[in-house]
């Protein structure tokens, strides 16, 4: 079982955020991840941990059984046999996510978070399919978290963070380092861990999103507008049909 990657002692960072309040998006991500971790932990301790296996990311299930929800659900599960996995992910979410959400707003922040997480999951599926590891199982929010780290480095490049809790470094250089580590871990001689693919995949999707010419488009607002436009067009068509029927009936009486 791959865990989607925790940072490990070498890669843990501590950042100095600019916001003291907890924005809603980060708050509810922290709560949902923590609650599910507790449920998974007790289920695993009592022999019911297999109930959660359907929500981990298994490439074969996604490709052959169309279990596409796993591309979303796997982000909310963390290794129930160790606290380091969720601890470091949630710590990074709190440290870096609150400044991003304060800058973007909750909708755009969550949009970006899930784009990175789902994109990382797609990369995991493709990589495993390419190397024949279709039954491997990945869990964890690390793909989305690495996307947040990338965004923080791009938006607040000169903010100082502590690399491994010891070494002060500007965020832009920190992002370069963890990006290089993720790349080498994925394709280097020490590669093979799906978690590294998720790390790199989250950063790649985050970078494409941030550099895209559509970055300023709020997808949620766009979808809402499209739905409203569709309802208006539908109402217009019904009204036109109604007028035609009325016109047909009245035509017999009009000279």
C-alpha cells in the first residue's frame, strides 16, 4: 500500500503565514481529514479497516470498474497505522493553505486544491498502468498538498520558511528543492514509490493551472452561469412552443 506520501523527516517545513484567522476551506479540509482518519484508525484497530479500501486509489478499479470517485476520495484517507502521514499533510495545509485561501477566496482555493489532488491521482493511475502495477493502492492528500506548496512559492516567493525545521530559506527556493526531490524520486534509481508520482503530479497540475490563461476564471462561477443560461434557453424554447400553439389556435379566428 502506498500512502500518497508524507514528507518524512527530511522534507518537513515550517512556514510563517501572514493570516492568523482560519479560513473556512482550510478549516473544513482539516476537520474532514481528521475525522476520517479517526474513523479509519478505529476501524483498522477493530478489524473493519477493509471497509475503507473501496475509497483508496486503485488503478485497476478506476480503469476497469470506472470507480472514478477514488480520484477524489483517496485524498481524504491517511495511513491509520501511523500519525506522521496525516500530521505533516495537515500541518502543511494549515501553514500554507490559509494564506492562499485568504488571497484567492474559498471557492478558488478549493478548486485549486482538488485540481491538484485529482490531477495527482490521474498521474498515479497512468504511471501504474504504464509499469503494470494496476493493483497498488494509494491514499493521502500529498498530491494536493504539494500543489499548495508550489502555489505558495509562486505567490509568496520571498517569504521565509524553515526547511526541516532548521534552515531558513525563501519559499521560491524551497519549491525548487522539493520539486527536484519529487522528480528524482519518481524517475531516479530510488523511484518506484507511487507517493512520489503523486507529489510530482500535484505540482505539475498546479503549475499548469497557475500558468494557464484560464487561471483567473472561477470554474464554479462559470458552471453556475452556464446552468443559468441553459435554464433561460430552456424557458425560451418552452415559451416559443406555447406561442406557436396559441398562434395556431387563434389563427382560425383572425381574419
